C-alpha cells in the first residue's frame, strides 16, 4: 500500500508538472521528448520509471524497508494499480485464497459461542441439487476473520488451529480411500497448507477408522511466512462422508511440532475429536449457496 502510494505520488508529480508547463499548454496532447528524457532517461520508459520511483521511495523511508525493491512487481502494478507486499500478514492481499471446497449456505453464518462450539452449515453435491450439512466442532481458538478464510479457528500468535475442507469422494467409501487421497488433497498447490509454498517431508504416521469417521496423523514441514524457513508441523485429520453425499468433509487441526510436544497436541486432539458432519434438518428455506457458486 505504501509502495503504491509512493508510485502514484511520483506519477502525479510528473503528470502535474507537465500539465502546467508551457509546452503542455501549447500542445495539450503532447509531452516533449526532452521532458521524457529528463524523467525516464535516454533509454527509459514508463515501466522503468515506476520501478525507479518505488526504489527511491523505499530508500527515502516513505516505504518500509521490508518492501524491498526486488519485491515490487512492476507488471502487477501497471496492470492493477496495486503492489503486492512480500511474505507476512501485509503480503496476504497479493495471494490467492486457498481452495478448501467449502460452500456456505445462504442465510447462515459460521458461528462460535462462548463455550467454543463452532457451527457451520455447508452445501455438498451438485449445484442443481445441493445437500445441506451441519459441520460442528469445539475449538479453544477464535474464528479466523477475513476473506482468506472459510471455516477456520486459529490462534494468530502461535499458528495453532483447525479448518474445514471438502473434497469429492468420487464414489469411494471412507474406508476405501487411500492415504495418498488425503495427502494429495490437503497438500495440493492450492490447499490451505500451501499458502506460502508447497509442504515437504509429508508422512502419514497413523490412520484409523472409528465407525463412519477416518482419523489420520500426518507430519510435514511448511514454509514460515516470517523466516522463510521450513517449520515441522503435525496435523490431525477427522474425515467423514455424510449420508447421501459423495463428498469427504474433513476437519484438519495442526500445530508446529515444537508446540505439539509442549502441550498443543491435547488442544488439537480435543478439537478434531469433537468434529461431526451430519445432514441438516429439513426446513422451508430455499437451499442455495452464498455468492454465485451454486
């Protein structure tokens, strides 16, 4: 945002100076070649000027040093008028939203009460005949707010948390799904854990079935947004295919392996163990999705 403002300011100064210069008054639609040379250089252009303006702004302190010159995407700025910041919270605006497959029902909101009980009504199946399902779990962490999140609770200071994701079962039962189904779904390039880069060292440590629910414990490493280092994490997954649907609904809880050993394991296990996904009670309300996905 600061970089964009600096660039806009530089452009405004140039365009404003040209607007009131004698040559511009005489020839409103023409900017003299000498003026362009002064501004852009003998072999420069508008793109070079924007890049240099951003670099100058960073060097002068107008833009924080964390927004290095190499991080300024000139092509992106020219196209959108915005500058995507580097890794970190401020950089999230420049990244695509992770695809969780979650579609919320119109007229409902994700909620969490004082006891920590989370409720979300989601839609599964075809857009022509969606099936409403209630997903519930108990979380010690608050709901994550913002456009990047669908159904997620997390502690922003530690990174501990849990999120909901939905994947087509493609006609298979919960017992028929192999371990690779879960790892490929959860660690895809557009998945929640791939926001800052593809996870590595993925290993399924445990896989159990309890009735209609499948439970997995998975170890992996993903990129830290602050240090760019690979941080080991442990995730627990609870998965089920609600009756009458062909979608796997999963609650995925995780914490860094260090925090896992220091007590976060209990919070994650309790949260994932409380997960349920069942058909919603019938009502007179029309079944359709929020937005235009259905």
